[in-house]
C-alpha cells in the first residue's frame, strides 16, 4: 500500500454536525470533558486517515454519486469523507459529514 499525498478540506456541514454533537454532550449531557475528548479523537482519526485516505473500502450507497464516500468510525459516530481526484496532482480528502451511528445515513449523505 503506497501512501498518497492528500490535501485536507472540510465542508461547513461537517463543522455544523460536529458542533451540534459536541454542544449536546457538553451542555445537555453536562459533560464538557467527554465533548473535548470526542473532539480530540475526531481530529486524531482524520489525521491518521489522511495519508492513506483511498486505501479503504468505499461506503455502499443506494444513490449514484460522483465521488464515493468513505467512513471513519469514532466511538458512536462516523466521519464521512470523499476523495476528489479530478486532478491527480492535487488529490483532496474532503471531510463532509459527522453523524451519530443511529442517524439515517442515506438521508444525510
């Protein structure tokens, strides 16, 4: 397995998803320590995946998509990203969603 060089980008929707979950944990569940730990885990998981982003099995979606989705599991959550390879000299790992495992995925992707 050869490590590619990917440029990391994020959709604003990912940040919205993440903020929603972290705020819920910190404020509703009154557990700011767990919220911070989740943030750290999410950041670490994305950074660990970046060098080998395309080396994993794509998520099988019922919908036809221009770019296949990939998943990263973090506790009870999934990070969804795509690889944009329109320009082989500029491969992009674009992080798109952060969903709770119980959420309806197809509706949110």
